[in-house]
């Protein structure tokens, strides 16, 4: 149990923290402008509101006891790798639920609605990202476009794709290997969530946050015996069109196909890099 003296000290530190940093603590820049949090402006919502009706929502389970998971942290770190060859076997809804929870799952809420504490670290607990999916081969789900609702741990169906393989290919700038994935994760940044707290420095913080998020996807996928590959090359315009985002207040920052893999495909992965030998690099 924490003693009362220490408890009071921690509470006071929290109060001082909420009053805002001194300028020389925030940055060495002499022209730093106070953030909107320091100016006591209302904070933005913690998550984006649902984009479709309640009848389009699919609740996800947080019971992962039925999954065959590798829980050995040493082997997870050792075996983490990028995979670009997929077997196209079906993925289960429970596996997808686990990966959504691992990357953006909410564990608790601080205050009435000040911050969410999630499964990944994030500067100031702002969690400025939204998760969208192009689902191709997931049991129990129709092909199409989905949006993750972390507060409910649910996904909402946003619509069908006329040609999902084409949409995956076009959003990812012609990287055709990705069209054999089961699902592609797309992460957007709702910039003001971070800007409210960090002002002009928010995008530097967000670069770190995006890495935390995708690394958890890698570890979660490795635990499931599946494969993924983080992708930074994508078409902003085509992503905006597919997911119905404005590209300014909310814009795409990172993507990652996820698919089933087999040991035999490691040879195919090696062939992917044959150009290194051919070019004598």
C-alpha cells in the first residue's frame, strides 16, 4: 500500500503537471507557442465517432484463451520479421480481434475522458491514430472496408469494395504481393489530438507513436504464427477515397498487410531479395 505522504506528493505532482509546462521545459526553441492544452482550450475527442449505423457494428471478443499463441518473449523478438508471401488460408475473427486489441486496445480511461491507456505507449496518451481495415479473407466477415471502434472493441462495416484486390494494390502504390494478404491495416492520424497537447512538436512525437503501434502488430502477428510487413508507400488520394477521410484533419500515415504464412515460403521471401545478389550489392 502507498503511504499517505507519498500519495499526497504524487497528487500534487499531477496537479502541477496539468497546469502546463514552463516554456523552457517544453523546448529549447525561443519562438515556441503555448499548446492549446496550456491555453485551456477544450481537448478533442479521444476517438473518432462511429461512421456507420449500429446495425453495421460487429462486437469483438476479448477472450483470447482459445488462440494458439506463442508467449515466449525471447522467441517473439528473435522471430519477428517482415513477410511478403502469404498462403491465403483463412484468418479467424478471434485472431483479428487479438491484433486490433494488441495495437490499439483500451485498458482503462484516466479521469472522466482525459486520456485512454492502451496496449501501446503514446506521447501524452493522446493516441492520435484511427485504424481502418480492408478485409479479404477473415472468417465471419464480408469482404470490404471496416473501421475499428476501440472504446467498444468492435469494428463497423463501412462498405463493400467493387474489387478489393485492386483497392489494396492501388492504395499501396502497386505492391501486388499485398493483394494475397488476409487483411490490411491502415492507420490514419487525427492530427489535432496530438497538436492540442504538443503544438508544433506533435508530429515529431507522432512518428515515434506510429512505430510503437506497428511494432505491436509485428509481435502480435508473430505470436499467432502469421506474417506482416509495415508499409510507408501508399497513395494518399486513393486512401482518402476508399476510407472517406479528408486527407487534412485526418490523413494516412502507415499501413501493414497481414496474412497467413508457411515455413516453405521463407525460400520465396529469399527470392524477393534476389536482386541484391544480381546487382552485386
